[in-house]
C-alpha cells in the first residue's frame, strides 16, 4: 500500500475553481468486486445517485467499472470521505473492498467532477459528458497491477470525455439518444430477431425492463424523433406495435413518473414525453390496416375519456387504439369539466365509460375527484346499467382503488380493456 501512496505524491492536479481554498482535504482510492453484473441502466442510476450524494457532501472523483470490478477515487473533506466510505462498505452490491490509497491532499485531482464514470465504449447516460473512456492499456494495467490504480485513475482527470473521443464522429448514431438507441439495437433487438428467426414462440416474454428505461431516457432527451425511431425499429414484421403496449410503452410512461420523482426531469418533461408517446403510437398505427367486422355483430358503444382536468391522455389514446384494433368503434373525447362529460353521457347511449388518470403519476389525491366524476356520470347516463372501467398508474398499482372510486372494474393495460368491458357487460346482462 505504501507504493500506491507514493504513486500519487507528485501527480499534476486538475484543480477545480468551485473548491479552491479548502482545508482538511483527503483522497481515498479503493477497489471492490461487484456481486452481480450491472446493466448499463443500473450503472447509470448508480452514478446518478453518487452525483447527488457527492454534491451534498462536497465530494468529487471518478468511478471505473470494468469486468465486474469497481475502482473508485474519492476526494473531499476528510470527515465526509470517511463517512461515505463507511456507507460504501455496507453496500450489498459489492464485496472484497480493498483500500489502495488513503492520504491527505492539498487540492482536488478531479476538480468539479461530482462523480464521473470510466468504462468501455459508450454507455447509455443522460449526459454523455459524464463518461470517460479509458484506453485498453489502462484497463489492462489496472487489472494486472492494482497497486498502480491511483496513478492510472489520476491520469484520467485530464482524459477526453466520450463526447469528444476520437472515432465517435464516424458512428451512424450520435449523442446520448443515439447511444441509447444503438445500445438497445445491439443488445436487445438483434438477439430478439434471432430468436424469432429460429422459430421460437412469439409468446416468449421480451426482456422489457431496460428497454422501458431506455425509451423513457429518449423521451426526455433532446432528440424528439429518437423515441419514434426506437418504436419503429421494435415493430413486428406486420408493422404492429400493440404487442409493445403492456411490455414497453406503459412501463416507459410509469418510468417517466419515477424519473420525475427522483428529480431527474421536470413535470413538463414528463408531459412532453407522454405527448411524444401519444404521437408515436398514432403515427405508427395509422400505417396499419384496420379490421373489418361482419355485419350484424354487436359492438358495445364505449366512451373513452381522461378524467376532466387530466393533462396526460396517453391511456385514452392506447385504449382507443386497442379497441379499434379488434373492430370496436369507441368515441374518444377530452371533456374539460364534469359538466361537459355529463352532457356527452346524457346526449348519447353508451354501454360503457372508460375513464383514465395519468399513466406516469399515481394521482392518489385525485381519487375523491374521480369518485365524484363517476357518480355524476352514472346519474346523467341514459343507460342505468352503465359499465364504468378506470385506468391509469394508480389503478394498475393499487387494484383496490377501482372499487373505492365506484368503478365496476379496472383496466391495468390497454390490451385488457376490451375483455374487462365485455366481462362487466356480461355480468350486468346475466345479473
């Protein structure tokens, strides 16, 4: 360990203006082994959490992740670094923690880097400027000679970030959105296509978690066409994207709400992202042929509306498309008030009312409001046996919320809406 300390004694510093004049600084370098392999998005979330925590503790540094190993440089007030190291030591995601250097410092090596990531290739990050790409030689030396890690990490303090790395200008997909799209195409889409080509069942579940995260990242990114491009790429051979509703589009909408909850985006970003999804779904489904229904077949008359005042209309759009895809002809409206909804219900016979809240936010405090809306709608309806089905994130995550607002049932995903409505109609008909 003495050799590791000597390695950094005479290193040139990258002093950051935000921390000049500090006293009682120290730097600490450690390595550890990850207990499980981290995906790009788990790594991204880890770095984001570290940046928020480090900003509060005046800690800066660099984290290198490669082949299941963490190598991290931490610098800042000695008591803060010590406290952070205690927290790191208790983290269940890694083990075999080994301190490689722990010493006082006269100034910061990494300036204002709250925490940057060093890793191979381009990682799917919101800001690609958060990523430093080490050379193959550096990675090899760190694995072979861990005692050299402090010096090798320090050398990266002046490294070119991924956004300006040589050769990246030749990539067909550029920028953060492009790197996410490229990552998904290589790691998900191509393997899925190979599985299909091999003749395996189309019912095989898609690996959706990281794809939903990637789509949410694209939706709050600066490239407004990237999300549509990704969805278009993931369409099946017939051009349909409805098989992505439950496994990708709806989870991505909830993911937007989670990003807002973690202060990684604004409420406006969520609204714009949902609007992008709305637009993409409509655009891609307009390219499809609609089914023809035999004459004389009974089709329920369904009114689809978001809760009056609800700005997030994606659930209504998905439900409308899902019902239309099987030949139903629902009426989709966007009443601004309960009175406007009452006028719709009173003016036309409807077998069912499909009422939805935000797919991104839970809206728990809106439940009394929904209860009032449903009561008014039933009172105004020309159909005394009106079926009311509700949807939205709160109803998908709390299956008791539907009965509490006076609905007949809940629709947890757009593709289940027709079945739920028909089931409730049959109950009332036979009851």
